[in-house]
C-alpha cells in the first residue's frame, strides 16, 4: 500500500527578498472553518471562550498565544493554529489542506500589494488586526494585516504557486523601477 506524504503547496519554494519586501510561506497550523448557525452565537461563544477567543467582528481577527480566529464573511471565520475544541452552535470543518498562506513583510510590502490588490492597504487605512476578503489579481484571497510591515495572504491551495508568481513578479517590477531611479 502506498504511503502518502503531506507536502506544502509551495514545496521547494524559498523566501524571496526584493524591493524592500520578503515573501515566504507562512505556517499557521490547522485551519478550521467555523460557520455560525442561526441562533448559534451563544453556544459558539462558550466553546471559543475555552481557548480564550471570541468570534471576531467583521474585517478583524483576534490572536492569543499563536491561535487566531479570522473573520472571512458574514457569520464565518477561520480558526487557525489549534485543533478546535467542541464548538456547538456552528458548522465546523477542517480546511487545512485547502488553503496556503503566504507571508509578505518589510517596508515595501504595501507597494507590492498595491500592484495586485484593488484596495488601500496602507497602515492608515488598514491597521494591524484587520482582515479583508479581496482579489489578488484574479484570485480570491483573505488578507490579514499582522504588523506595521507584515501581511499574511490566504489563497486556495490550488492557486498557491500562481499567487507566489504574482507576488514575485510585482517585487521584481518594483526592484527594477528602483534600480532605474538610482
């Protein structure tokens, strides 16, 4: 019987450093979808309280000790970094193998995103702790602002290499532009 070996969607890709930005794969641990049932918020709140979290407000995420709950739509969130406890009041499903997470950081990260995302992601408009569902070129994504110069971008696993290529191309274009100015 063959043995299956779990591999990252970005197996073999190494971090890229260009244009004041760094692109790398982020390891966030298990990813669990949590969809609140109608009238299930109170029951869900009890389960989340057991791991020190509450359901996030729209366009926000909450993080405690490496565990996050990330808003990703009306009455929907991703719980990352922990195998969930029993969560009554919600439909819960493991999404770990369905998503890839890219980390984009550094002073040039916003400029890279500006070439790919049709939103203002500057710190003044998109502060730390915010999240948005938005396209990265033609791909659906969930974008988190995790630090002043740090983002995580969640994309469908099937689009991980395409997303990497898009970010890398934007970084190369910005680096070429900067080289022309000097």
